[in-house]
């Protein structure tokens, strides 16, 4: 098992610059997820690691070895896909042992290895069936077994759970993580689903239009987003637009488009000069009075609070949705924009509030992320 390193990767489809300079390190035995919307370049990056696409520029290193121009069949990567890609006319065992046969592993050993890995993915007793006789979840387990049985240097997973229903997705992602950790295989995992990425990864690289927005642990990416894009992609948020009206040492005052005033005292230094880029982390912008800023708040970090006096917005209730452990309250702010609060206490009382009634929404300072353009103001 080894570390995978990607240096300044650029990939083109004819004139189209799909991957625009990616730097990434996947540590030995780590699960790194490429997370981003459809079309951002995740599959393209993965296929270049597998050797199916040659980059125009940049290098891919496995351990000390530069594999940028090594043919796919010599890279020893295992791959699983959204559509399983099993051979329908072969038995499960034949599917799983195909790669071993190509590698001229003797029949006895192939059989032994297939049985062992099928038991690891909980498919004992299914070896003689064909893929059509198995459920979607079972077929993906076969695909996982087929990828792992060759003891790949690296495992590449391209949205492997997207065709499965919610419960199976949760079950299988737990198993994929468990198994890859147990085997210690370095894994690059691709998904557009933020909760899947948070649950399965050691590290997440958030990708937007062929570039990395942020690399970090699931906790870092969720709780400390570097960019507006990351904040919005990994959480359920409200975004309010405003303008800086006052700037003093230790204080930033913002007037929202709805006419409310929000103040921030915990920003380290809003006057800070643009800092040099460190890896892919973006530099922090400085603020000036008159700057337009965006404020992002998670639905479940803000409160309906009639007693609140500071950092308060006024809203009119448009809809109340009871969701078991919480009530989702959808409001309109003064400027007509939509705003959502997930309330998790006093649900009976909240459900009793009338549509059209006016309430105060408290936005604690700690619940707000501030951005100037796409960059976080810290
Ligand atoms: N074979 C191809 N030829 C031309 N453009 C492509 C090809 N494959 C992908 N693209 C384009 O490259 C971009 C990235 O695609 P892809 O890597 O498949 O994104 P993702 O996997 O994140 O959805 C998209 O704009 C897509 O339309
Ligand atoms: Mg894709």
C-alpha cells in the first residue's frame, strides 16, 4: 500500500479545460473523497488515476513511482462504478476471479481468494449465481469483491452507491469504509452526496469546475468552510446578502438587504492583508466599509427567539413542516427572501404558531459564516 500524489493536473477534452490544476495527496491507507456537483470533473480525475485518460499537464505518483504514462492495465488499481459493470453471463465467482485469471493466478488459489473475499462482503453461498439473480446492493458487493480480490495498490470508487436506495447506501458505505480500513487500501472515492462524503472519508476535497475549493477532514470542511461554495455545498444553509456599514477593531457591522443589522466581534482581524496562498487554501480577504458580503447560516444553528435583542432578523412564517425530531419553519424576511430555521425544542408550541405570524430569528455570531465574494472572512 502506498501514498498517491497528484501534482498540477490539467486535463482537456479537445479545447475544454475540464481539470484545471489539481494538487492532492492521498495518504497510505486513507479514504479521500472527491466531492462536488455533477460535471465538476470528479470522474475525469478518477479516470486519470486509473490510467484511462492522459493528462495534458501534471504528474501522478504512486509512492515514488511516476505512473502518469503507465498503461491502465499495469497500474494495479481496483475500480467500482455506479452501474456495477458485472459480466451478466458469468457466475459471481467468475466475475470476482476474472482479474486473478488475467494475472495467471492458479485455479485453486483463485477459488480460495474468491471465497475469502465473498465472505468479507457477506456473499457466502452466492458464488454460483449470476448477477441477474442478485439485488442491486448484492451486485455492488460483488463489484467491490472483484476490485479488492486482486489486492490493488489503490481502490477507485465512482459514485458506487448512487443507484441504491437510502438504507442500502448507508449500510454499504459503512461496509466499504470498514473493509478498506481493514485491508489498509488507499482509496479515492467520488460522490456528489455530501452526507456520504462526510460519513465515509478521512479527507474530503471539494471540487468546483475543475478546481479544488478546499481539502480537509469532514469536520473541517463542514464546520470551517474556506469558501462560499463549500459552505453551501456541504450544509443546508440560508444565505443573506448585506453591506459592511461599520468597521472598527474587533467589530464588523453589516446591514442586510432586508434592513436588519448584524454585528460580528469574533473575526480575528477584518483588516488583515490578503495572505499568501497555502496549498489550496484560499487567502482571507480584507474588508472595507461599503463592501458587499454574504452571510451563511445553517438551518439548525439559529433560533426563533422573541427575547433576542442582537443579531435579529424579522420573518413571517410561510410554512411549518413537522419532521419527527424537529420542525422546519420556512419564513419570508423583510425583503421577501426565503429563510429556513430547523427548530428542535418545544415542537408543540412551534406547530401551534400561525402561518403569517411575525417572529424574531436570532443568528448567534458563532452560527454565521461571512464571505466576501467566494472567500471566507475570518
Ligand atoms: N469524453 C468527454 N468528452 C468531452 N467532454 C467531457 C467528456 N467527459 C466529460 N466531459 C466534460 O468534462 C466535465 C467533467 O466531467 P466529469 O469528470 O464526468 O464530471 P463529474 O464526474 O464530476 O460529474 C463536464 O463538463 C463534462 O461534460
Ligand atoms: Mg462522474
